[in-house]
């Protein structure tokens, strides 16, 4: 899901491989195989900008799709997992390392990682996940025919932002201003905040920004919104999501409704979002990887996808903590009540 500002603590190394690379060559998915030959094995690299629940769930879903297709880590798959710890220097080093080694496929999770792979890795298929706007961020040149060696899935359907802002306007009539904690250095966050601001403006509600350049500034930024905003909102902002516990605590202490852009943050303590499961998002990209590895498909010809199964997701425990009365009208807006009303 991006040029990046760093998180609070910079690691000495941005690479943390999950397995030591094998010295034996990997087999191409398109190579011929006689009955006496072993099944092909694969080696993939994953570059992830930072660890937080949504991005981790994306990675887990991706690997699950591979496993379901018979490509399983520890059997016929070696995974080189690299976490940049939110640091742009680490992020670049990871992409350069992946470009210099031999992999069958690389995956970029989040915009900064995807963009760095797109700029540095040219000789192998590259897929991306958890990228807000791959076109605006120049990860691909076209959503229908990406071209080059890269494609994947965006984790943002702009309609989700509009639906969430409409929900705030219709069901929280006392909310006249919404405060967003934002790292202005993350283009994905800026794009989403602008969309939210436009949607809120249609209801004469203001969006109030509080900047946080790194995770250590998130708590102070949220505190600065108390008294200036009637509700909190965060985008798919890697810096902010990584430190979201502090926002949840302030929202609970001050009885401020807290809306997020992803299900995982709602499960953690925000009240509501319009979204989907990031595990499913990663699984979707994993199925694309299977087509590349097993069927020889080229990312250049694979359209970029966006989430299409949007639903309102409510956390009733968070509602109580934030002083929100959940009405029947709110619950009626949830399509899949069994899964998306969190008790």
C-alpha cells in the first residue's frame, strides 16, 4: 500500500527471511515435467512495509491461496519475507536485494513496497496487495492492462469511503466535524483523506487533519483533535494504523466515536467501517500468483482488481466503550449480520 516516512524505530536490517534460501535452483512453472521428475518447486520474495494486522492478514491470505493450490511453504515453496519496519531506506534495500537474487515471483504488500518493487525489479513477475491507488502512485500504467511485469489488487474501493461518510452523516447527526490522524507523507492516506473530505462536505461536515509523521506522533496528534472534532477517522495509513492502540484509548476515554478504513482496526477497537477482510484480499492476490506460477500468465495481461463485496462492519463492544447507542437502524444497514456485527 507509497514513498514513506519512517516509523519511530529504525532497524539495522530491513530483511527478515522466513527461511534460508536453498542453493538448488527453482523450477519454472512453465517447464515440462516427465512422470519421473519431482514436482516443480518455487521461490518467492515478499516485501512488506510494516507489520500490522491488515497487512499481516493480507500476507496470510496470499500464502493460504498458494497452499490450497498445492504450493506450500516447507514442501515445494521457499518464502523470503522482508519487513521494512516502516523505513524508506530499508524498503529500497529490500527491493534491490530481491532484484539481485533469483525468485520466481515477488509480492509487494502496501504502496511503498509495491512501488519500490515496480521501480527496481524488472526480470520476474511482481504482484501487489494493499495498495490504495496503483494508478495515481504510478505502480501500474493501466488498471485493465497493467503492462510491464506487475499487477495485483487495490485494497480501496472509493465507494467504501463514501458509504462510511454517509453512515456518519445519517446516523450521527451531532457530528459536525471528523478528525483524521494522518501521515501526509503517505500518498495513499492523502488520497483517501481527500475522498473522505469531499464525501463529508456533501453533508456540511468538516474534516479536521492532525499530522503524524511517524508512529511516535500518533498519540499526540489524536489528543490534539479532542475538542476540535466530534468523531475520529483514519485511512489505510501504515504509520497511523501501526500505532492505532493510542487512538482507540483516547476515543474510549473521551467517548468519541472512532471510524476506520479496515475491518482489522474495527476488530481491534474502532467502532465501524465499510470494508472487507484483508485475509480475503490477500487470498485474491494469491490466486493471481497461482495463475502466474502454474499457468504461466503474465501480470501485464492481468487486470488490477478492487474489493467488490463491501459491507458495514460494527463493533458493539467498541460502541459501548465510546458511548455510542447502536440503533436497530444501524444494524439493519449491515448485510451480513452474522459476520459483520462484532459482539
